[in-house]
C-alpha cells in the first residue's frame, strides 16, 4: 500500500472515533484550522482564531499531512476530524466532498461554523453550512486578489460574518465580491497586541522571502549585489513548512547568510530588526509596513500588478543597479508611512 493511502486511512480511523463520540456528545459549534507547526501544533495563520478554550468546546475540522503531528494533535485536542482524509476518500469513492461533511455536521447538530478563509475548502464548507442553515464566520488569513485563480471561491461564496485585517481589506473584498454587504464585514486587526520595535542599527538588514514558483535566481542576484557593500546584510526566509531547496542551503552556508526557518514571519519581523523585506506577491509584504519595515516587491511575472498599481509596495527592478534602488527606498520614510496608513489604518 502507498504511504499516502495508509496515512489517510489512519486519519480516517481517528476521525470515525470522533464522529462516534458525536452521537453521545452534543456540540453546537464547529471550526476549521490547520495543523503543521511543530511547536504549537496549530498553524500560525489559524492560531489567533482558535484559542485552546474554544477548541475544547467545539467540533474541530483540521488539515494535517504529517502523521506525527496528527497523532500528537489528536491526543492533545478534543473532537478532531481530519478534513483532508475525508477529501481523499470522497475522491476515491467518487463521492461529493460535501457528502461526508454534511453527515458529520448533521450528527453533531452544529449551529455555528468558524474557519479561516482557506480557499481549498470554501467551496465545501460554505455551501454545506448554508444548506443546513449553519451560521458561518470567516477570518482572513492572507492577502487576497482577484488575479489569483486559486482564490476564486472567495469571490463567489460569502460568510455570514467575515473578519478582515483592516479597512483597506474591507474595501477590497467588497469590491471583488458583490454578494457581500458592509454589515457582513468586520475588522479584526491581528497585530494590535504586538509591540513594534524601533530599528536603529547602522547596517541595513534585508530579509528575502521564498515564495511559491519564484525562481532562486532572484535571491542569488540580490545576494551577489549585497556582497559588494558592507552596509547591507541579507537573510533568507523559507516558506513555512516547506522543504528548503538544497541549492539555497549550500549558497547560504557558503556565503554566511542567515536562514530563518520554522518561525512565522510576523514573529520574526517583530523580534528581529529588519529594514526591508523583499519578495514578489507574499502577504508578508503587506504585513511588513505595519512593523515600519519597507516592503519591496520585485517587478516580474510572479508579482501582483495591483501591489504596484495601488502603490502599497516599493518596486525593485533587477535589470537596473540594485543597491542604489535599495538605498533610495530605505531613505523614503514618508512613503512608508503613507503605505502603512493606507493598508493598516
């Protein structure tokens, strides 16, 4: 048997145990969150909306593809159902993905469903909940754009109540999903409890973000340029829970470049002192301005054009001399404040 089948079969067994308990233990609330963090178990994108007390009192749909973390989570948290194994066997049995979800929600007699806006499951969660007259509450977990095809369900389905990070995102979701009304959208600033550290270092610390489908050559080119100046120090931030490219690992080791792995971006940027963040289309570019860090987006086919059109990032052209551009960007504190005000006020 293939490892993938065995993993999903085991997760299905654990989920069935939870469902059986549901016949005797009534739960009014259900929620969805992601498990893929070795320290806290709950993914940082889900953590602010899934406090431990809430988990104990609800039916918990989770996504996990790690056997060890799945077992630890099942032993630590109550009432877990692994949504990815339901999806796997629904596809194997040619069943609609909503069939098993609807059955479980009926068994538990759920009245309210809370979830981050994970685009992979919105087409399952929202229609099923509407059919069963279950009140849905969604939480924003990353930037959204009408130009990102994988997010299409976010713009055709609606939560009964949707919490977004700021008024900027409220205006954006209202403009790209006409089914929403203002009363459906509320603001929940996930950063409001964090303390922003001032950056008084003489050297300019820059962190480069690994992003899906963004070529390594971007990082190599920037690093080679920064090596020409002692004023700039570049670091590397891999995508959360993604295997680090061996070429990047060797390059960083050979050039004494710090790699910040297994730490959420917001925690890293709040604990360490960085002047600028460089990426293409990452949510982290929007988060950076909140922390008084310059968000720099490389002009390429991998970037989101609206970032430039809305002037919420500083553009970087790799075809031109890089260091003069960086120097000019970091000296423009007035524009950084303007971006911060636009996105976060």
